């Protein structure tokens, strides 16, 4: 494995190879998609039009040659932040084929996050759109260039301004260096930990296994049509089985411009979509819209819901309202994925977040007193397995707190396991606000508040929210009591600092002091209790 990554121990590697979890498969070169009968079939449907498997394959080979021609080399890191367009898929395949490593940023990220990613990854290139709404990414790229020192190139989808057009990264296909299947293929971002996003190395072998096994579990094959309603850069829509798992199986991926029913229902009808995935806050909106829609949704077989807790009442309504099977997915970019099975009893599908994907996933539920939890008892979930990382990228010491000595990843999630082994997620011990699937690291928000305003203290907590599940509440103690910041000023300051919009606090509470624990940390439990009364 590359420098900065923590390899699996030799004994685990041997088991995963011998038992067939890891093969010699490399991401992006997929026999089912290259089979003669698949080549003329539709691979991608986007706003820009339709591409067949053959066209995607050829475009990826040309872009791969173009990337090498532009001076990038296997092992280089490239921060990828594109709109959910065909280019994102073609670029991903091109990067996998050359062994150049994408670091997937989210569409909502702005200069603060991109600067952090470029410097943590030591990225050689950044790929971005021309502009989105009010953000000109070429200006953002210039800011990142000024603040970091590894970046050599910026590729822009659209008018490149002073940079290079992504469309010019194109050359006659060349023989490509074959990546080692057990080397890193891509980096995902952590959502579940408290600080700024950490980089999660995922290897060809581990991610290929995930794609293969999730497709099998969801019945995804050459006739399947997956709708990416959520951002493709996130593990859920990327590879569970998502866009990559569907393409790998020879099926069709449809990329929606937005996750709303308005945007997605016409696509479901037109492309005869069979499977899609959503985060919980979208589900009631889809259910309402389904009641009056004229669009034919009858092709839909499976709706996956995950990223945050789905309320059982909403879950129960899905099959009737949308005419499909609900699948709850409790996953994480770090690896472990849990699914309810398509043929599980209704009770399991409605009330649990499923069980591990792989027989090789090892899971432990550890109570607060350190003992293993029995069925029905709450504890923190620890896991290791053939597609779960052993350490964050270049995280050194910090990995010690997130992993046990024997390689288990501490998820920070509080779960309960039923007698049948299905998980219910009941809470979290990490300091993250789960805003309907979008993870807001409280520490990061607190740092921005302290840097932007004269404060004696800042503490960010999650408050229950009817739509989002949780909302972000910032509690601040101003230095000058007579002159506290307003929510509007906080919003303006976050925008000025180039922070993704979903991290802006939803609510601001001005306090005279923050409750403290005996060891001098902010007592967030007491703070929550104080706000609830
Ligand atoms: C997915 O991945 P991440 O990395 O954005 O966030 C992981 C965290 C989990 O540790 C857990 O706290 C929470 O998100 N979570 C859920 C959940 N699914 C994820 N909490 C309750 N119920 C669920 N169903 O969010 C993700 C990755 C792949 C597939 C699906 C979701």
C-alpha cells in the first residue's frame, strides 16, 4: 500500500485472498460492461445526453491517456469536485485505470474544505466545475493555489478561465500501467468523526469487493437502472452499489440534477429506473409527491434509505406509496455496510438498519463498561473486515484513538443488536451533527466561530429537528455581552471564510457561560438539557 496508509496485516490479507473476497480485479475495467452484448447498451444518462458502455469505455481510455500526457503520474492525488455529470464518471474510470488517485470532495465544499483536502492529500491537481450558483470555482481554485504548495494543475469542466479545460484532457489511448489491485484506488472523506474530514484510503480489491457484493445483495445486473439522486462523490451513491456497482454489472446509471421528486420522477419514468437511494429527510417529500404525481413510477423495485436514522412510520409507508421494496442501509465511508435484505420480514425492514454485507465483517458491540453487549443492549460498534480501513491517510497518532490495537475501527455509533443480528442505530458518541445524512463536525464549526468572532467560548450541539432529524445549534459566549453576534452575521462570516453551506449553524444561542465538566471540557449533555428546558 502507498505511503501514509495503514496496511491490513499479512494474516488478514491471506484470508481475504484465499476466501475470494479480494481478487485481482482493478476498478474501472469491467468485463460485464465490456461484454459484446453490453457495449451498445446505455451506460449513462445525464443532462448532457446518453452514453453507451462502449462510449464510456473509450472516453475513459482517452482521458486516461490525456491525464498521463498532462504530466500526472500513478500515485498522484487529484481532488475531484464535479457536478454530477458524465465527466465525473469518465474521469473516475480514467483515474482508476491509470492508478492516479481521486480524492472525492462533496459538491457543497468550498475553499476552506478544498484547501484542507489539497494540503492533506498533497494533491497535484484539482478538478472543478466552472461555476455553481453563486460560486465561481475558478476563483476558488486560485485561492486554493495561493494557500497550498503541492497543486500543479487545475482542470475545469466548462470555461477554464486561466486554467486547463477538462475537455482538453484527451489523447489517443495508450498502453496503461496496470495498478496493483491491493493498492489504493480512491480516497473517500470521513463523515463520522469530529474534526475536519479525514481521508479514507480504499483499495481496488476492497472497493471492487464492495461493488460486487452490494450489487448481488440488491439484485443489480445488466437490466438494472440505478438513479443517482444523491451526490455521486459520496460512498452511498458511488458504490453501494450506486453508479460504479451498476456500471460494473453492465447496467445503466442515471444521474439526477437534484434529489427532489420534481427532478427525479420524470427520470424514473423515462429511464425505467429500478433502484435508487435517498437520505431520510427526502423520503416524506417523495411520499407526498407520489400521491399526486402523473409520472409512472412502476419500474422502481428498490428504494435504499440511509445516512441517518429513518423513522419507522415513514419507513412503513414506502412500499405502498412507491410500489417498491424499502432497504435500510447503515453505512460509512470507512467501510462496513449494513443492509436489510430485500426478503426480510416487514418488521426488520421497518425497525432495523440491517446487518453486515459480508460474512467476513467482524462486528463487536462494546458497552460503556468495556464488556461485550448482549442482544438488545446498547454499546459502541467496533468493526473490521475486508473493505473496512485500518487507518486514515497520513493520520499518524490520531489513528490510535479511532482504531483498537487489533485493528477494529471504532465507529462512534451507539447501536443495539437484535437476537437475529440486525442493528438499530440509537445514537452516537462522536461529536457530529447528522443533519439528515450530512455530517457536520462540531469541532470544525466551533473553530470557525472562534476565529470569526470575539468569543469567550463556543459549543456546537445537535438539537432534534422534525425534518432533518438533527439541526446544528451554536451556543456562544461573546466577549462583549452588549454586542453578541447574530445568526445573520454568523452566516455571512461562514460564507466569507469559504465554508460549505451545510455547516452553517441553523440556530444561534447566546449564553453567559457554558456548562463545564469536572475536567474542564464543555458539558454538552448539560448544555442540551439546559436548552430543552
Ligand atoms: C454514510 O456514510 P458517512 O461516512 O457519511 O457517515 C457514516 C455515519 C455512520 O457512522 C452513522 O453515524 C451514520 O452516518 N449513519 C446512520 C445510517 N447510515 C449512516 N445512522 C442511522 N441510520 C442509518 N441508516 O452515511 C453512508 C455510507 C454508505 C451507505 C449509506 C450511508
